[in-house]
C-alpha cells in the first residue's frame, strides 16, 4: 500500500553529487603543527600530502607497547608527493616500517616541510607504498557487499595489479555487487585493501527525477524503468520492493514499485495512487529506494 511518510527525509538531489578527491583546508591545516593520530587516518594523510605534491618528512611518535621501552619514532620522507624513504623502530625500513606503524594505534604526528630524505631508497606513490605495507598485515575486515566505484583510475594505475584483479575492478565498475565480483577470499582481501586505501568507495545512488504517467495495468504500485530498478538492486544487493517518493509539495509517500522496460524517466502510476497522493499526470517527483543511505 502507498503510505504517507510522516516527515520529509528525502534530501536534495544535489547532496548526492560525489565529493571531489581534493584535500580541503581543514585537512591541509593538520600539517601545520603536532596533532594526535587518533583524529586522523594515516593513509589518508599520505594521500593528502601526495595530492599537494609535498616534499618533507612525516614523523610519528607513539608510546612503545611496553612502558620500559623507549618511545617509537617513525619517519616517512616524500619528494613532490612520492615516498622515497621510510624508517621505524627495530631497524625497520621501507614498507615494513609503515606496516609496523599501521599495526599500532595512536601517537602524535607532524610534517617537517622541505626536509629532504637522507638516503632515498625507492620512489613510490603513496598508494603503492600503502598497498605493499597492507600486504604485510592481516587483511582489513570487509563488511560491505554492495556496489563499489573506483575513486581514481590514475591512482590505481600506480599499483602493479594482476589480470584477475583488473578484471575484478572492471566488474565493480559495471556496478556488479561485491558479493558476486569478489567470490574468493583472495579477491575479498584485495578489495578490502583498496577500500582501506580509499581507492574504492561505496557507489552512491542519485535520487531519480521522474515524471508521472498513467497506467491501468496495476493497483497500488508504480512502474519504474528497468535500468533504474536494476541499478538500485545491484547497489543494495537485494531486490527493491518499495521506493520513497517526494512530491513538489515536500510530502513523501512509500510506494511499492516494480520494473518495466524502456520507461526512461516516466513513473507509471494507477488511478488509485494518483487519487491517494493528489498527483497529476505530467507532475515531477523524486524517487529513491526505501532505506537509502547517503
């Protein structure tokens, strides 16, 4: 049944435009002094430095696992946004130093701008550096099975990926649900690492702009274009039974929906739904799947 929703919950469609992968002023300001790492994600900080093509040393200090041991100190040197050297405690260097840093929690960090690496030993993008370090650690937990999107093709090109991994990414780019695209533990671990790096993110759905048309083929439900319906189902990894519909007045209704081919932007509604909602043929509405998360 088409139910009226008590409060307006549908956001403006402009709210669903993807955010740019450009660091904002608050992020870059984090490097102006000493900050707590508990408030920031280390891999994201490296991405910010890379995007800004920074040269200098990112230093992290944190308490040792045992009180009797000295404070742990880590240094990661960058040259024009690329990692050229890294050192950590226990004579660790390179990606092993970053892996040890990621294994622990907390600490204080600061960025010494302009400091050159004392002995550059490699030249890696921050993503390749982070990916190699994640390979030394247990894979991150993967708790999402819906559709994903690639954040940046250019950043992915820096990684040395296999043909199977590239094929998996192509399937994800075609909106294939993760549960279908990554059907082995190895594939799931690969996706989990890319999510941890911020190279993959959940595919967000845009609110559909629909135009009401009349149908006599159903009662108490609407028909939407099959392509829109399938996109929603893939993103949610489940069949969609209801959609939230917002009228131009701001009033919302919960509408049972079913797919039909070649409807485009038309929303087919029967007379009983038109009477119940007060809608007219030709009127524009916004539609999204029930329980849509931004």
